[in-house]
């Protein structure tokens, strides 16, 4: 009733794409300055949003893309542009938002989507669900998705201990580092999307 090969393959794929260790400095930069209780809540919200998006696309992904006439490369380019805008804010220090919305916005965008539930993860899940013919394979696919999101939550939840050690100066350094990493991810995502468009033309 459980296919460990399918589970391991999808889990490793999602681990590489979602990159829990790599998301840590970005999470720390975006949540710095908030109370510990709010930071923990944001970790949970980001993972919940990512899981919700991945679940919807896993169940209805191909139908949604077909209905909207949106190609996977277009999804990749759009996600890359969004990440690039956020990366520029981190690099220039313009991360402030209205107090009543900033906590929710950061948890939803960019943490929940497109950082965690980005085009790469969405496409991988859509393909895995489509290729899972037997019930045991479907169970394994969804078990891998759940396990990956638990790992993401644990990584962000306990990375908050780092903030207590690095203090304000370290947070500024982490913010700039996160901005550089995020801009590189964004540019690579845009390049991949454009490459796919050229190859399919």
C-alpha cells in the first residue's frame, strides 16, 4: 500500500527545489523585527499557504493552466519577476509595509508563494500526480508532499533561534545576503522560462 520509490523520488525532488536550508536566510530577513510569537505564526502561515497551493495544483493543476491558457514557462517567468521585485527591496532595505498587513503579506508572498510553492514545485507535483496510476503511488505522492512541508515548517520554526545569536547587525547582513540569493534565484527562473519558450517556438 506504500511505494517507497515514488515517495523518495518526489521528496528528494521537492527538497532540492524548495531548498529548506536555502530558504532559512530569506525567512530570517523577512521576519526580522517581529515578536517571536509572530515569527512562529508566520512560519506556520507560509507552510500552510504553500501546502494549500501545492494541493490545489496537484488536484487540478493541469486543468487550471489549460483553462487560463497559461503555459508553464509563463508561470516560471511571472514567478521570477515577482521574486526579483522582492529581492530588490531586500537589497535596498525597503522592506517596510503598512503595519496592519505586513505580517500577513510576507507569510503569503513571497514565503508561501512563489518561494515555497514556486513553478518548479508546482510542475513536479502535477507530473507526479499524473504519473501515479495505482492507489499506493497516489498515497506515496501525497505522503511525500506532506513530509516535505513538515520539514519546511521545522526548518523555519527553529531557524528563529539564529536571530537571537546574530543580533541586529547580523540581521542586516542576512537581509542583504538573502536579497542577493533571491535575485539570483529570480534571474535563473526567468532565464529558464525564456529558454523553454524559445525551445517550444
